[in-house]
């Protein structure tokens, strides 16, 4: 019987820095959307081109990855290495941030989304390398929890991003009417580009493994498979993978579409200004951090009692980070403190999942459906809380889907990860679809969230189908 592999914490901590940047930029886009819509007189669907350009870049990046691998007749990351691939991706993203300088000077929407597209291209390579690398840094049965931990760091970025970008654009994050200056986005994105370069250098010279031996040197499946091999099967003979590709598409879609349309929902239904929506957008992304920190409790200890304690300490610690950041920024949080009671739901759901990524995906998807329905058909703070809580129920879906999708595919892991990253484009397409529906008479912004309900229904179905398929392959997720 194989002994449990110890987690390489030093490499994991260094690697999570890139997860921070992914979250910072993704959440900041949701502050840019209402600003550019107002300043450039865009329709709601046009404003969603910000998300579309950013997330479709992941698909283009993944296609380029596969093409280069075919030309080299060897997987790109197997050739150049994982940490070198991450460093290269950071440099590409830094180039994209430089385009924000002329975009701000010229108030050019096209140039700005071009910059976001290049940033997304770099993120695509980083994601292809970093996600399987995080899973490989210890016991594979805790791979989804390590991804949740990395995702928790990602959501420190998503929590800070909207606040700092709002501060740069509005000159304040307080809930007052202010004059918007698009030109003010130049400096924060220049600083962000310099940070990309610095982290690229740190990762390049770090102790992060440059190769994953089990994926490159053998055809054996990962440790979930009891002695079986994947050598006799083609990549798409694994239902968990090709159904998982669709799951990534709709998961990123519902997360990005909900966040991207949240500002318009608050402005249209509650009369909030662009500055006033900042704490709620920040809370949506902080909710992902809360959920991921809750799930990450299993990474730190094998002691069941200590795990139970951490399941309460970590989510409320994450909520405290949100409160601290927004308090320093002098945001009005009087209507947000009671959200602490909503967090109890995610703690109970995570406990019920018992660390099984399939069961967790099923439970959280069901809760996502309930949250959106409550949000659409209630009013006041109940409706707002319900919409924001979608972030809680999206929180661990990425690591759950990713872990399910690559379980048992062994030597195909790199290529499979590339296909999964390709499907991040769902964030662009589904947010664009919801924005289009929101502009239609008879639907509007509120009922447009039925798009998210449909996404969660598929995710719940995928959880059931993936668990059934993996059981047939002899893969035990408990």
C-alpha cells in the first residue's frame, strides 16, 4: 500500500502568488464594466466584452499551446518545464498591462480589451502549468483541497482587486458620487505589470519543481487508480474529462456572469451608484475566498477535532479580511455584517461533503440554484445576500471539477489540463449571453440570472455522472 505523500509547503506557498494575480485582475474587471458602460455609453452586452475578451484569451492560449506542442512533437511544459512556463506566462501578462497606458490616454475601449486579452493569454499558460502542479505537490487524494487553498489566495486578490481599482478610478471607495477618470487606470496597471515581472523572476529561481515526473515519465494513472494504466486508452475515452470540459465552461460562466452583471443588478434594482456597488462586488469575490478557506481546512491537519475547529475559524477569518479591507477603505458595511449568518450554510455543506470532490460539487451546485432563485424572486437585503452568496457556492467548484476531470488519466494530465483551461472561455460567452438577455424587453437584468440556474443544473448533473464514471474505473474519491 502506497504511503501518503507529504505536501511540499514551501513550493506551494510560492506558487500561490500567481493565483493571487488571477483573482486580482478577474475581479477588477467587474469594476471596469459599469465604469466603461457609463463613460462610453455602452449597452449592457457591449460592457460584457470586457469579460469576453479576457476569458476567450484562455481558449486562444490553450489552442496555441496545443499547436506548439504538435509542432515540437512534445508537450510544451514537458519541454520547457512548469515553473519556466509560469514565468513566461507572467511576462506575457505584463506586456498586456502596458497596453492600458495608451488605452487610458485615448479612452479606447478596443485597446483596453486588447490589453486584457494579452493578459489572459499569459494567464492561460500559467493556469495550464500551475493547476496540475498544485495537485502534484503532495497526496493526490488531497489535490482538490490544495487547489482550494490556492484558490483561497486567489480570492484574497479578488477581494482586494475591486477595492484598489475603485480607489484608483474614483479616487475613493466610499459610497459617494464622484467624478470618474478613465485615465486613472494607467498607474495601477503599470504597477501590476511590474509586479508580474518581479514574481516571474521569483518563481524562476524558486524551489518549485520544473517537472512532474509521474505525468512525463510513465503511462501509469495517478494514485487514485489502483495499479491500472492509461496507455491503452485515448484521451477522450475518459467521460470525466470531456464532460469536465463542459463543466469548466459553465462553471466559469456562471461565476463571471453573476459577478459581471451584479453591478447592473444593484444599480437597476436598488438605485446604487458605481461607487456604491464596490463593497458588494468585493463581497461576492470574498465569498469565494470564504468557501475555499473552509475547504482548505483538510490540508493542514489529519486531526478531526482540529479540522472541525478550522472549518469555523478559516471562513470567518476570511470574512474578517473582507471587513478589514473595506473598513480601511471607509466603505459603508452596515448592511453587510449579517452576512456572517449566511456563511454557516457553506460550513455545513463542506462538512457534509466529507472531502469528496464529486459530492461537494453536487451539494454546492444545488445551493447555487437555490441562491439564484431566491435572489430573483425576493427583494431587499435578502435578494442582495442571495445573489452575493453565489460566490460562496462557486468557491470550490474549480478544484472539484479539475480534480474529477484529470483523475485517472495519468500521462495525459498535461494535455487534459490544457483542454480544461481552454474552456475558461465560458466566462466570456456566458456573461455575454446574460448581458444580451438583460437588455431584452420582458426579461431584464433580474430574470437574466436564469442563465446561472441552467449552468448549476449542468454542474449538478456532471457531479453525478463523473462519480459514476470514476467508480466504474475503480477510482475511489473518499
